[in-house]
């Protein structure tokens, strides 16, 4: 709706939708988002992702969010649900149901999935939400895992099987490795 405006008149029309008003709207604060606390996520950025390329859309969405977060050069705790089932279970507990990544949390607030995060970035609002997050050192790789956050288990060499002596007997049997996850991996002791 067009309203006649002179140079001295200020017209306030509440019937104009917020998305049309444009640049005058305020940036959101973290308190505008739902409280959901991933473990150790009260003061950090937690990003649930997957590195599996089986579902192209999911992988591309995760890559888009990772690229955005990398561009802000902040410290991000990335939790790859395909590398460790504990991360998947943790995400499902937080979200009270089965969900797929990507999912972004900032200081215990659920920001959203790919659509919401990219939308906030395109509106210039994501930067405001990340202002208080400590910056990372560019091109700084973990000396233990090169930022992969996981290593092959040194106990079983990734096979998930170890030889163990039967109790009271001098025979050996094969048992599940107690140190690694379902993929034969352990969390990096240097960066995780």
C-alpha cells in the first residue's frame, strides 16, 4: 500500500509485513531462540553434521553450514554423527526425536538447520549471533588428528576386535575392543 509522505511526515503503518519493512528491523539476539543445551554447549558453538555422502542433500547442507562457520573464523565444536553413534544419540535426545543434520547450537540456543542458518546469514543476522564467540587461529591444524577429531584406535587398529585371555584359562578368544566406537575410532585426545 502506497502512502503519501512529505519530507517532514513520518508515517507508521503496522499493516506492512515485517519482511517488506527491510533494514529497520533489529538483529536477533540469542534469547530469541529456543534453549536446548548440548553437552558442554553452554558457552560454545556446537555443530552437528555428517561426513557421509550417501544422501547428497544432507551432505551438501552440512558442507554449506561448515563453510559459513569457517568463514567467520570462530571456534566450532563439530560433532559428526556418522563418525560416532554417541553424537547421533545425543542429538536425538536434545531434539526429542530422530532428526538429521545439520543442526546448529550457539551458547545453548538452537539456531536451526541449513535453511534457517543460511537464511540468517543472508539477512546479515548470523554474524550478530556469533559476535561473542572466540576466534580460531586460521589454518591451525590439530597435531593429533589434523582437525578430523577422531583417530584409529591404537588398541585394535580399527578392527574393533582384541584378543583376550579367558578367565582362569590360558586360552585366548576374540572380544569387542573396549576403547573404540562402532567405527573403530577414538576421539582425539589433543582437541576433543
